[in-house]
C-alpha cells in the first residue's frame, strides 16, 4: 500500500510539474521577430545624404542594445537585434528598406525612423500590416492619431507643441518682435509654422514680417537668408534641418545680422549643426531642452551622465559623445527597452503596441528634472511641457521657463 501511495504521489507531482510547465509555455506569445532567444527590430535612417549626420542616432540605438545584451543578457532573457538600414532621407528608399525589414527580415517592430516625409511614405503600409511603428523621429501632428493610425507613435515633442513654446517665449520676452521664418517646404516645415502661428494668435499677422521656403535638396539657402535679413527682423525662427540649418546660421552671421535665433530640437546638435555654422554665429540660439547636455560641467558628477560617457567609450569609441544625436539615440534606446521589458513573455505585436501606448512617467537616463514621457491609448503625445535652453558659444544653458500646453 505504501509503494502505491508513493507512486500516486510521484505521478501527481509529475502531473503538477507538467501542468505548470504547460501553463508557463502557454503564457508566452510571440509575433514575427520574437522568440525565446531573440527580439528582432528594424529601422531606416539617413546614413548618407543631406541629413547623414543624424545617422548617429541609429548607431547609438544599436550600441544601446548591444550593451544590454552584454550586461543584462538582453531583455527578459532575449538578445535584442536592431537592423538599421540606410534610406538617405529619401522616401522611396525608406519604403524599400521598410518592406525588406517587414517582409524579408520579419522584424517585430519598426523603431525610430527619422523624418516626416520618410515616415509619411511608410506609415499606411505599417498600419495595414499592423506592425508597431514606434517612437519615430518626427513630431508631425498626424502621428498623434490613435483612432485612424494606431500603430504609429511619435517619440519626440510634437512640432506644433514645440513651435508653440517658442512663440510663447517670444511673446513673453520680446512682445514687439519682428519675426522672420525660414521653412523647409514639406510637412515638417508646415507643421512647425502652423503651430508657431497658432500660438502667436492674432499677433502672427503683424509680428511675422517675412517668410522664405527651401527644398531639402537645395544646395544652399543663401538667397532666402538675404531676403529674410532685408526684412529688418530681429527674431529668426529657422525651421531647417542639418546642413541647411548650419548654412542659415552662418549666412546670418557673415552678413552681420544678429537676430534672436530659434532652432528645432532636431537641428540643435552642437557638433553636428552649431559648430559647422561657426559657434560665434550661433551664440544665443534657443531650442527646447529634453535632456542633460553631455559636456556641460554642471552634469560632471551626475551618475546618469557618467554611465553615458562609459557607454560611449566602450560601445561607440569612434563617435563624439558630445553630439546630441548620440545622447538622443541612447535615450530612445532606453525608452524602447522599457516598453519591451514591460511586455514580459507576451511579445505579440499587439502587446508591444499596448505597452508603448501606456507609458507612465518614464524618466530617461539623461532626462532633465521634471521631463518625463507619458503616453495613453487616446493620446500618443509623449511630451506635454518643455524647457528651453540657449547656446552660449560652448554649450547650452537651461532657462528657467517651463512652457507647454
């Protein structure tokens, strides 16, 4: 009888163990690109072309996941692979690269694709395929549209929110300003301009005294800057990116024009944009502040900054750690890692989207005090309030103003 009891108990223990194992296995759920050992992600960025300097964002994001793989075994025991392809900031090329990533490489999600025209070329395709299109580097208003395009989510301040902050700062500090605007002639530029004018309200008609546009393929913006300077404006809002931002600031300085300059966050890199423009020409340039500035002495003892410099030294030793594209990529990598960590063993595309749309007060590794990321199923805007910073010829100094919606 005792032997029978022992056998029954042994069988019961075995059944319980198998049941527990089966339950554990049943809880795991994988979409394309995910397995017990790997999470495969994709992106395309301009490693060539007019915005090639911004390709450093992707290099830093890839390096961030390499660091997690080395130091933590990846995320929830799975190594992360980020496939990053060159689209040259050309929408047709972005379509080609994205299709390759989704259909051939079978990635779980598309992450951090840069640019309004490039993301415009792929977002309908990705929504039709129900592929998470996460934390893209474009703040166009159309990306906050969870009702119609729920699979696409911006990762930076909305252009209109950011432009509105500049307008409010001008109204507060220079209520009689004469404003000139240089605008990239695409959705990126138009979104900024619309947000800027909306925040100025009725005063936009009298305060904005000159506007000039350029194409992203234009070799220079010299004629546009001459036109704007001749307007007599004392404030310049440069809604320009990459080399065109540098050329605009340089031309203003060379012409002896010293307006108060505002630049978008995507064109605020000190080594990538301001120094090529001539640091002396860029003194006073003002932009939004989301993170601590690498190289600013006030953060020398900051633990997050120390970790960032150690990361750059080990994983991107050939790149400039002071470049905002590197620190930005580091922060975006941390944000996506946070989302994937919360997914646990449910790495279906639906759950990845659900977790990305429910981020609560995420503090990035280099975030300024009070700057957090929040998302919700009915609003994908990651930032609601922003701080401003001003270039002093060497680094940015954060202003006291906290402005936003």
